[in-house]
């Protein structure tokens, strides 16, 4: 019985263990001096992860479609954020495109394209919105990210918490 209860708890917390928080641009943040093609090549994005954009007040974050991304067209964003920090939840699979609409920043390379894969817990189909449109992002008012740029520390903490919960539950059910 204790093993079954422990496995049930582990299954319930497993999705939290796999979610990652990606700080866009790492320590450099969202700025027109960062090579986002290089940064994104070292990242893997899954449903359930979040993107954290940290930026100065002269920048913004726009979510755009592929055409706007390719042409640095800033006049019709899907969603636009300002304020220095934006957290965006990756809720569906597929491509997402971001750029800074400040004059010439996109053409200087301040744009990001990512592909979100299904989480290891199972596939999440794209939203029922128009094809290629990203999900509505979360509010730009979010708690501060952990110091790590890749979310590895957060995953380790979640793993440790999960193991402690499983062991504690198993111990409690045996006594």
C-alpha cells in the first residue's frame, strides 16, 4: 500500500519536475547585442516551460507571426509587453516568434524563434486558434526567476522535493 501511495504522489508531481524556466539571452537578457541564434541552439523548449525576458525600458517584447518575424514587421503584434520583465508560459506545441519593436533592434538581431515540443508527459495538441498563432502568454507581472538561466536548479529542487515527498509518505504510511 505504501509503495502504491508513493508512486501515486510521484506521478502527480512528475510534470513539475520536467518544467524548465528559460531566461532569454541568459545573463545578458533581452538586448540587441545578444546572438539569439546561438543562445537558442543550446535550449530545448517543452510544453509547460516558461520564457523569462529581462530587459531595459528601451526594449519591449512582441509576440509575432512568422512573416512579421522574418521581415521585422512591428506594426501588428499578436501580443506586446513592456516593463522590464515578462514571463511567457509555453502552453502548446509549435513555433513561436518574438522581436523587439524598438527602431532597428529587430534588424540588429533582437528577435527569437523557438519551437516548443510536447512535454515528456504526453503530447499537447496546438490550440484551436489560427494555425501558427501562439497561445496567450501569462501576465508580465511574475515572481523573480531563479539565478540559473536554464532552469536546471529549479528542476533539481523539484526533484529533491518530489523524492522527499515520496519518502516521507512511504515512511508515514509504514507507521
